[in-house]
């Protein structure tokens, strides 16, 4: 039997879960069905009982260079800090044009022209994040990435500013589905 990948996480929306979903907005493309709560679990989703589930694996970095990595590691915080009562899950799909580019062309758009890491770094350590990749799972997924963030209530506006900045970039022109799910932990 194949062994379970320990980097697999599932996002399970339904009636129960630690996070209360306060808003779910389709920024581009199809929305996700409305649900009251979200649980984030290690491993595959349960077989039944959810409104929707998404799965993805954490992975190695694709784009960051050494200098950026040093800056990220020096500044970033882990998810789950007690004051981080506010969260966002933003699943994203990029179009076929993006996936048809070479790694180097994607890096140029992602960083040299869109400054994704440079923009994001300004918001650390207030915003903690984890990126999950979905394209290489055995079962085809409806998104390419699931992004997860948590932050203190006082940093909610900063998170909105960060998203506004990223959404004006060249990188975002390649996104053909994005759902912005906001949540709070009681
Ligand atoms: C909190 C500040 C943020 C920082 C420091 C940051 C940093 C990064 C870095 C370094 C990568 C590339 C990892 C690699 O080399 O493979 C990345 C990828 C990504 N980030 Fe962010 N990010 C931030 C916020 C956001 C936000 C708000 C979004 C919006 C949903 C987002 C969406 C993504 C996506 C979709 C990818 C994957 C891109 C791809 O591989 O094509 N990030 N981020």
C-alpha cells in the first residue's frame, strides 16, 4: 500500500470546524458553495459530511533566490499564534498560458516584474502564511494553490492592502479562479 504524504493538508468546509467563515467572495471565476465553518486537517479529506473540501501539499520553493529566502526566514512567523484570531484561505488557479511558460519566464513575472516576495515581505511578521500546491496530487483538483494566512484583528486592514497590491500585478493576470474566504477563530 502507498504511504500517506505527510505534507498533505485538507480544508473541510461544513457545519463544524475551528474557523467560522465570515465571508466567501469569488474574486475571479466560480464561487465555492456557502458554508458556516472550516477545519484544516493533516491528511486527506473525510469521505462525507462536508459542503466542500480542498486538498494540497506543502512543497519546496520554486522561485525564491537565496537572498529572498534569508529575508523570509528572518522575518516570517508561524501560523497559530494566540493573537492570530483572523484568517483567510484563498484558493487560486492559474491559466494554461502561465503553465505553458518556462520556470525562468514564470520567475521573471512573479518576482522581477510583479515583486510578489518583495511586496509580501513588507507584511511580515504580522501576516503568517502557508502555501499548498494542488497540481501534482493523484486526483485532479479544482485549484492550483491553496493559500492560508492568519493575523491579529488589528492587522486585517494591512492584509487587505497586501491583497490589493498583489491583485494589480502582472502575475494576477494569469489567475482565472480565485475565491477569497475570510474567517475568525472564537
Ligand atoms: C504575507 C506575505 C506574503 C509573502 C511573504 C509571500 C511570499 C511568497 C513566496 C516567497 C512565494 C514563492 C514560493 C516559491 O519560491 O515557490 C509565494 C507564492 C505564492 N503566493 Fe505569496 N506571499 C505573501 C502573500 C500572498 C497573498 C496575500 C497571496 C494571495 C492569495 C499569495 C499567493 C501566492 C500564490 C498563489 C503563490 C504561488 C505562486 C506560483 O507558484 O505560481 N501570497 N508567496
